[in-house]
């Protein structure tokens, strides 16, 4: 077989912060069950449909360790069963209501939703409720590749202590190995956020952490034994922050100056259509995100999901929150939304699949013409886009993969497949940055979130001090482990992100403050127990409640924080 024009690597990143409650008042569980019903199950199903046609899907997908823990739990299975039943009952109730009102088109769509959720229920039953097992089987059969990430999706460049970065990475590896039965080849840096090694001082709370020589994040990845990770395209071009973000928050400008003093990279235009190598202790390959396919799929304004024929996400019918309207020509006015027409949406999927494959061939063809070599185009998306935000997204993926499998000019490969065939030859020195707006850290560290990082740095310092003092006391091990869990949950990048974007600010602040309260209480309890005092009953009760509410990362190894 002759070499194709180029290779397509599809990378999907799956992440939901810890929302399970284990019998207590829900705090965001809908995020998890909606993603499972609308994204993960449809993705597994389309992979099976492709295999029936002799087409291995060959995508690369991450599941964050905190998501792995949730999907593997009995609490998730119970929540999922309840959710799917509720949705079916809501669809039936809507259908009867619309029939009574004589709204035939809406009654027909209610039946569509009833069938959809019945189908998801059947898929879950086929997997015996074990979604991770389904994806593990895909990987074991060579149909896809699964990679890991930081354990609770911590924003690694801003975490204050190297010991805490190390724990985020190594526990991410250990959790993956427990659920998927092998070592991970790839690692998804949360928010594609990277930091090289240099003398670092914290951007806030400098009385808590003194300046010190930090290790680059690639060194922790090498220690974990992974082979590759991902960055945004601008990182290959020197990583200068875009726009006025540094001017908005002086602490960020100071942090960037620290980095600039040690940056030795050349600000040259490097192509995102090849891989590079970092000179870590064990050389790491780095893939860069393609900007053209990103905009085409992500953008609600300029991309496929904004097409008038697709299902409108924001307009819902209560109490079941089912959706009956399409995006429509007037996108801004919810009252002007028109009825959803599934067949018209199906036609849009086919047209957009054709367009996307044409775009791949155009971009890779241009690279081939310039270099004489086939390139690799890496499309990176959140898994939750496909099915949740863009309902037709899984069917679009099916159509794209199907077309590529029949096209001799393109080949779809996993990251490991590509590296086996084309090991990187050029060494690159990466700057600091992320895929967030502005390309640096502003979305996570700004005037609205500075208090989050001040408290987080205090928690890190207190935890590491407690670990040094009490690690050798076996009776205190369970309490230190729960203290570690609360710290890991505090470190989730979701909380500052949601505060900044305003998408769920009150919720994020509540969650962060609750984990902080629990962390402080357990730290006080440990000090009381270590001193031989009678422990405070309220602190002991809060520890027990936290242990029962967050049964994650069992047998948590404290030596990860060395």
C-alpha cells in the first residue's frame, strides 16, 4: 500500500469533576449522567457499528482518573439507572400531553426521545453497567487508544509544590493502570497547560511558598513512563500570551517575566503537522492541535454545531428538560426556535462530514506539496461536545471515520500508531502556556480567582508539613489519606474555570469552600490525634462523612508526594 497524503489523529478528552454523592444530597450529578447517556455511550456504540463494517475507529481518548473512579462506582450505576428511567417517563408524559394538545410534530419527537433513552438503557445493560469495560475492550482489541491525565484535572503549571504536581501525574497513571490493566502511553495535560523548569515564585501568597528551582512538567511525565502529550499550536511558535490578558492581572505578568528570563527557545514558525521531541530524561513526543479543524468543529458561530438544522441545546421543555427545537436561522431568540427535524439534521451531518474530510485533504495536501512528506493533523476536542452540546456530533464522527476508511489519500491512526511509524526527530523547547483564551493562565488565575490559589497554596503547604511529621505513624495513615483526597479535589481546574467564565460560579465557589472546610477540619483532627488529645467529636464526624462521601482512590499511596 502506498503512503497516503497524510494521517488524521482524533483526540477526545473526557472529564467531569467529582460530582457523585453516595447517598447524599446531589451536587452536580446531572453532569455525569448526561455525559454518559449523550456522549460516552453513543461513542462506544458508534465504535461497535464501525467494527461491524470492518472499520476500527482508531481514535485516541482520555478519561481523567477522577472520571474513571466515578464511572466505575456503584453509585454511578444507580444514578444512571434512575436518570434513564426518568428521561423515558418524561418523554412518555410529554407525548401524551402533546397528543392531547394536538401538537403532532412534538408528540413525534417525544417518541424519538423515548426511543433514544431506551436505546441507551439497552447499551448500558449490554455492558452490565460497566462503561469503562466497554472502552477497555475497544483498546484491547486495537480499535482505539485510551490515555490518562492528571488525577483530578489539576492545573499543573500553577500548582505550588513539585510534590503535588508529581502526585497528580503519578496517581493519574496508577488509577489508569487499575482500571485499564496496562500502562498508559499518552497523557493529557489538563487545559493543555505546560510549564518548563525554571526558578519559580508563586504569583500570589508569596509568604507561603518561597522561590525555588522547579522541575519541568515533562520530567514528571517521564517519571510516569508515558511517551507523548499534547499542546496548543501557539506553543510551537514561542507561546507569547495573546491579547491584553497579562495587563489585566499584574501577578500573571510577573509570572511570565520569570519564565522569559530562562526561555531559550527560538521563536520560529514550526509546523503543527509533524511531531517533536522534548529532551526530557526519557524523550517525550509532543503533538500540537490543528487550528483549522478546531474552529470548524468547536465554534457555535462559525462551525458545524451552529447550523440551523441541528438540535438547539438551550431551549428545553420542563420538567423533563427534553429538547424539541432546532438551532434555527435566528440563533439569538429562543422564542423564535423552529421545530427540530431529525432527517434534515441527518442530511446536515452527511454534508458536514463531506466538508470535513475535504478540509483534511486540503490542509494535509498543502503540507505535502510544501514538504514532500505526509503530515499528521491532530484534531483535539472535549468528548462532551459530541452528543451533549452537539447532539448530532456522534453521528458526524461515525460518518467522518467511515469516509476516511474508504479514502486512499487519508489514514486515521492513534497517537501510538503514528509514533511507531514516524518517531520524532526534531527536538523542541516548549514555552509556558495553555489552550485557554489568551494562551496563558488568565482563565484560571485572575482577580476573581486569586483567593482560590491563596487558599490552595496554604493547603498544599499544610498537607506536606503534616506528611513530614506524621507519615511514620500508622494509626494516622487513614486520616492523612483523606486529607490528601480533599487536597486533590481542591486542586481541580474546574473550580477557577467555572468562577471565571460565570457558567456555574456559585456552584464552583460552594464546592471549593466545602473541600477547604473539610481539609482544614481533617488537618486539625490529625494534629489532635498526634498530640494524644481526645479528638473533637465534630471534627471526627466530618472526617467520617468525608470518607463515606468520597470513596475514591482507595489505598491511596502517600509516598507519591515525595
